[in-house]
């Protein structure tokens, strides 16, 4: 074991008893490399962060340029900073008219926290509704609306007055009532193993929230920025939420989160009390510059179209391969179902040995994830599938 790997275990806080321990020396495009020169296909993209590919020159240049001008100057919301303004304008220009204002923060979990607080403040209600097998983060508020009990059990008590419904179950919508402040939902459930909404389901959810006066919150932290085959899933599904949570690819590889809503709803944070949500580093100018460059790159280089084409190519080439029983896909986010956790865990070992980084889903340990950078090429997909096929044949 290298000295750096030993120091990693000694000095860096761990999230599990068995980290991958792959040492990264550089990354480019859809690959990253170890100091020994081993190449890995990145089929995770930092969990849909690196949508424009690793070491994207446009993003790097934007970071360098902004660093030369200034970095942090004051807590968020007090100073007029060009990177924040320009990026907010770019985002809302691609969204429905009611999603007109961006509140920048630091991360996806914080975006969820802000959305939950906002729904309570705006409606003066207390009940929050979420869905089983939904992932929304790991801070206490976001954990409260997460859709799995195992992840919550060691941290109770969490937020009170939270109700969970079954995703894609129309009958459960009756539990959204005039007590409900906000309903948070992933329009495409990611950690459930890429579960898509049934036809008309999200519109029924939208109608129910409207009828009882609850805010509808879309968590697009994983599905946004071209990942699902449209810039945002709200555009793909044709349903507009009251609040949109963004992060991951939002920062182009830098840490950044955001909540997008109407000026009226976001104005709730300015009074009773003032500073309803505050953040020191939210909307950091370097992160906003990086994110804006990445967003522009996605649009200028037709990465949404490429996500659909390459996602469909993965699906076509993998369909019928040994051990694969189902493929669920939205753009370039695929859940490849094996139907067996034993097979899945063995396959992950084979992948690492052969130079592929993938993983399973938090609420689905029988399927593996394919979500590479949206820049992946046809030849790279073909090469990757050949390796996957070899690994499947070795199970």
C-alpha cells in the first residue's frame, strides 16, 4: 500500500469500513488514472457531477479567470457578483417562466434543506411529504424525507410530521392535504435504480398539490443538466414544480447547489424572520463561473442529444447479454438489473479489476449504474460494453 493510501486511512474521515482505495492521479474525459497508469472508465461521474467530462478546458479556463479577479468577499446575498448573476440568468432562461429566481447554496443536501424550510415558511404549514426509496441527502432535514428506514435508524429523532407515499401510486395522492406544506419528489428516482414516472403521474401530483395549496418540490440534483436526456426532467415531463432543487452537475465539478423558484416564494426568506436562510459560501464566484461554463458547454456541444444517443447505444448493446434481466433508462442514466445482489457485488469486483468504476444504487443492490460523462463517444461506449460483456461472462 502506498504512503498516500495509508495516510488517507489515517487522516481522512471515512464513510464506510471498506473504501475503494483507488488512488487518482489525473482524470480526463470519461477516464481517470492511478499513479501506476491504470485507466478506469468512469461510469459514475461523481454521481452525475462530471457531465461535461473530466478536465474540461472551458471549465478550467473559467475557474482560472475568476480566481484572478476575486474569490470569496462576503456572505451570500449581500454583494453583487457577476458570476452569480450571469449563471442565474442562464439557468432561468431555460426553465418555465414561474421558475424565475435562483438561490445559490453549497450542496444538494442544503438545497433540500432550503426547499423544506421554504415550503413551511411560505405556506405556514408543517407537514412534509416524500416518497419511499427516494434519496434527498444526509443532513438531518434531508434525511427526514429520505425514503429508507435503514439510513435513518441511527439518527432519530428526525423532523416530525413527515409522511411517505409510494412513488407512481395514484391512490396515495389523497394523503396530500391542506395540512401539507411541501411535497418533495425526484421526477426520476435515481437511487431506487432509475425508476421513471408512469404516464400522467407527475401531472396528477402537480394537480393535487395545486388543489390543496402545497408546494411541489422537484429534486433534480441527479437528473438535471442533460443527464436524463433533456436539460431538466421538468422539461422532459412537461410538469413545472414550485421549487426546483439543483446541485451535482450544477457546479461543473465544483461544489455548488441551488434552489429555483418564483420571486414571490423566495421572498419569504427576507422577512418574518429576515435572513430566513443564510450561507457563507453559497454561490461562490469560482463555483458559479465553473458551473456557467459547463452549462454553456452542454448547450453549445449538443450534450443533451449525445446523452440520448449514447444512452440508447448502451441499452441496445447490453440488451440480451448474459445475466441482464432489465435495463431502465432516462437519457444517459441507466440502471442495469441483474436480479441478484450476489451477482452484482461480484460484478463490481470484476469491473474494478478490468478498469471500470460503477456502483449499485442505495435502494437497489441488484442493478449497476451507467452514468458516464455526457461527452462519451460511440467508440468509447462500444469499448466499455465489450469489457462489461467480458465481466458478465465471468460471473
